C-alpha cells in the first residue's frame, strides 16, 4: 500500500491524517542528547552519516511517526557555498557575512557544493535502507530568502533587518545572492532525492517579514523556480512548502509555486486555512508547539479542533513550528494517540 503521507500529498482525503513533527529529532529526547554528546558538537553530528541517521531514526522508534525528516541544518548549504559557519553554545549559528559584491564574489560556484554535502547524501542513503517500509523519508532545505537572511546578518535576527537593508541599498547584490541560493537549493535537494528522499520540504522560516511585491519576488518566485526544476528532474516528486507567518500570503501559495502541500504555522486558524488554503490541496499543520510542553486537556481539545477543521480535505498533522527543547515526550505520545483516535 502507498505510504499515507504520499497519499495525502496526492490529494487523497484519509480518515486518519498521517503525522510527523518538525524538529522531531531534537533536544527534547534524551537519546538525541546522548548521541549529540557522542558526536562532539552540532555540526559534527550533521556531517556524521551514521550518527545523523541514528538521531533521525530515534523518534521513529519511539513514536512511530509516519515520516522521518533528514537530520541536517538549513545553513549547511551556505557553508557548502563557502561561508564560514559555526555554532555558539546557547546562542545559535554564526556565519561570515555577505554585505556587498565582494562577499558575494568570494562564494563558490554551485557545482562545488556536493563535496561538502556528500555526508548528508550518505545519511539519506542510510535512512532509505533502515527506515520502516511504511515510513516516508523527507529531505529538506531552507528557502532562499530565509537562508539569505542568515548569510547577510551572520546570525538569526528578530526582524531580518540586515537582509531588508541590503535589499533596499544594493538590489543587484541581494538578487544575485538569492539566485545563487536558489540554484544551490535545486542541486542540493535533487541530490537528496537521488539518494533516496521521497518528499522534499522547503522551509521559509522568515517569509512573514516579506511584504507586498517583495513576498512575490523573494518567497513565491524562488519557490516556484525550485519546485519546477525539481519536478522536471524528478517527475512525481511531492514538495511541501512552508512560508511561515505568511498570513494572507498562504492563500494561493500552492497554485503560485506548484507545491503539493502548504505547511501552516499556528498564527492562522485551521478553520480559516480550511476555507482559504486547503481548497487548493493538501495542508500540513498546525498545532501550537507550546502544547508539547504543557499538554493536558487544552492540547487534546486543540488537536480535535484541527482534525475537525481539516477533515474534508487532504491533511498531514504537524505542529505550527518546530518542537522546542523543553517539550515533554509524553505529550508527543499523547498527541499521536489523539490524532490516531480521530475526532
């Protein structure tokens, strides 16, 4: 039988939606923390195929999710393009910055990325062999705008101000960077598919800070270009797009980009999304991640509300963003139990 997530992505309405969780391999799991300690640090874990495959498999063994998502990071692609990348303990990623044409010129050509990213592809190959037959393997990358915000600022920022400033001051450099990331993303995701990924997801975590024409130019158009290229190379490949906090930008996003599914954050209601987004096909989401910390009757009620709202169309159950390190694994198990019990 075809895997449930693949059926939902083809537009099938299932009596029980398939379920997985963003960042399901992560610090909330004691087995993940042990494996990360064994690796030495986060980047060493990302680039160790055996250990990266192990942490990808851990939540599948523990919870039986319907999909596993490759353990990696959206900033591995900038590193492969020649950016310096490191992680500050307790503070997150740091990168060398692109602030003008000189920085852009120092980056490597797209053809060079595979040497750095080869361990990631090996992780995919291991997972394609070791995952249960019923479990879908999802590959992923960051969307160009989101990746660019880190490359320009050198770190995560609350308002993506440095990227917006470069976009306003030096449109040519900014656009060239977006184009380079777009081409790199196509090659990166295509290699993941060749290695065994069955679905790919494009994370545009900071899409919500793009407004008006900028949203069209730097969220919609790059996604459409990536999806078209991937589908041309890999006919039938399903693609999930996540333009987080897009608001009204969610409406028509699937049609505009060719995505098979639009993942929804929890700033929009499931009822609204059923009316305005699910009409175009599969949606994914959108339980608030704080429920994984607090649990209880409020979580159960929210799960049932989301299931009821999306029951008439194709739906993959997920959180509205990634699970947080302070989440309780017991609440994850309860979420799965409620979803699979139905409304």
